[in-house]
């Protein structure tokens, strides 16, 4: 195989750099164009967190808040060269096919691929969707004969759920402490306002001395 290494390939909008390898694979299976896909350009991918996801027909489970890495592999089987210029995609309704969430299109390269060359790169996708089933539809932007083409690949059925909440998670522990402190402060404020005066004992009045009777006795003695 012939290898051409790119030191750095910036994926604008994806926020990371990656090293890629171009090669002339002599063991890849033959790609046959169809009416739906007349160009001999093959696009495959793997979701790194779910190995062999491209060949599998199983439902892939994703959780809101996680980030997945989709590694694409593009092979140019055309006699003319093509250039990979961008990546996009969407999450669609698996029943109606309507788009529910578009992925922001990001530029790649552009990278020129000669005949039988392949190109591999990774797309980072943060999961933040309503918990339900989706159809992941990838899209690759390619320039061929100065015309921009949008190439697709296998659609992947996924299901998205919210993360399970545990009382021992740091965020939950912090929230519990805040709630306890707020509740304690409320109890103290109520006690200081109403409870203290209610439980306080009434002050006893001082006893008055009987001055009149003693004066009478003294008067009688003087007589």
C-alpha cells in the first residue's frame, strides 16, 4: 500500500485536530454503483463507542449529555479525482423520515482524493435530543468536476434516553445540601419570628410591701 500522511487536518467547527492517512487499498471489496448512487464513491462509518455499528442492524442506545465519535471512511472509485470538503447529517423521524434535528455542517480539508484513495476522519457529535427513537442520517460534501455533491451512507436507528439520576452523584449531593441548608434557614427564621415569643415565660411582677399595717402598729405604740 502507498501511504501519504497529513500532519494536521483541521476540522473547522468540530474543535479538534486529527492525523489522517491516505492509502491505495488493494484488499477492499468492490463497490458497484446503483441508480440511487451513480458515483463510485463509497462512504462508510463507525460510531467509535459502538464497535461494528456500520455492519450491525441492532438499535444503538445513546444517552443525553454524552458525546459520540463518528469515524468516516471515504473511498474514491471514480477515474477522476474528487475533493472532500465537509460533513453534516441529521436525526430524522424513523417513521416519517422528517428531519427533527440537523447537525451543523463543518468543513473538512478540502482534501483531494485520486482514484482508489481513501480518506478517514472523525466527527464529534454531542447528544442533546428529546428521549425517543431517531434515524441517524450522515452526509458528506464532495466536489467532483467543480460540482458540489452531497453523499449519504447507511442510516442508523438509534434511541435516546435521559441519564439515570442517582442520589450519590456529586450534583445531586450538592443540591441536597443546598435544599437542607435552605430548609434549616427557613425553620430558624420561623422560630426567631414566632417561636421565641411563644415559648418565652412571662415575667413575674415584684411583690409590693404592705406599708399601711406597719404604720398602724407604730402609731398605737406611740400612744
